[in-house]
C-alpha cells in the first residue's frame, strides 16, 4: 500500500480543497496591497508564529501521545482477552465432551458476536448489552462444569482462573474503548492551528510564489495532523483502527 492510499480519497480531496482555498486567500490579500501595510511588522508576526507554532507542537504531541496510548491499550486488551478465551478451549480438552461442549459453544458464540456487532456498537458509543449477555453465558458455562475426580476439580479451578482473567481484560477493554479525547483539548489544538494559518496570511512575503508554497504546505500539514488526531481517537472506525482478527480466529479456528 502506498503512502497516499493510507489516507482515504475523500480526505485527500478535502485537503487539496483547503490548500487551494488558503492559497487563493493569500493571493487576494497580496495583490490587494494588504501585505504592504504590514511590512514593518514582519519581525513581530514571525515571533508570534514561532511562539504559537511551538505551543501547537507541544499540545499536539501531548494529545497524540495520550490517544496513541489508549489505542495501543485497546489492542493489548483485545489480545489478552481473546488469548484467555483460547486458553479456556485448549485447557478444557481433557474434559469429557458433554462437559466441554457447552463452554466451547458459548466461547465461540461470544467471539462471533464480538466480530459481527461489538466493533460497530463501540464505535458509536452504544451499549454492549448483547455481548455482555453472551460473555455472562461463557462464565456460567465454566462455573457449571463439575469435577468427578481430583484431576477434573483441579482443571476446573484452572478454568475458573482463566475465565476470571478474560472477564478482567474484557472490562478493561470496554473501559478504555469508551474514552475519547476531551473536546476542549481538540478545540484548543484546532484554535492554535487556525492561529498559525491566520498569522501566515498576515505575513508580508516578498515573493508571491514563496508565500503560496508556505501557505499551501502549512495548510496541508495542519489538515492532515488534524485528520490523524481525530482518526486515532476512535479505535473502532476510520483509517487506522483495531481489527477483530483475534476474535474471528477464535470463532472459526478453535474447537
């Protein structure tokens, strides 16, 4: 996949439109004689650009760090939860089929529901009632297993431990998945980005071509920086998102 294909075509189109609009505004301001009024203030505008640009880079780096940390944490909990459920199936193999089958069916049914519906539910911030019930059925199927001898009782205790681990990882995954970047932080990042563009519009470039290139490049960078920030904020939809391969594998491969 090329670098351009990573970004959706519609997003690339909007980015080009913003670049063209920003360049057009700069050209109009320049040829209207507006920039000649600010020629004496070029150093002051440059200083403001440096201050606000530094502020933007710090705030943007902080926001990206927090969001990427949450994104990675969701992926980690997905692997841990699905791994615990796989262990339930693998460790239960010494059991009789009549005792084991209800648990295996419950695990596979839950994994299938996660793949089919939970990603969409979480992306919209809706209730996960369906998968909650199916996961409760997994736990119930483990607790209902009875041991006829010391070996089976020991195995049952181990399965209960694994089920408890899966429950812990599921709770953690859902809690992290519900988190989103504070709207005030996003607003602050956007305001500093607009401030940078505004000051660039005011800056009296001597060469029109250099001004157009500077405005276009800055607009492109700020637009796609905003795209990355908002896209990563929701790990279940968009260009960069967590996938349900681990649960899909659990529902189809393990028996």
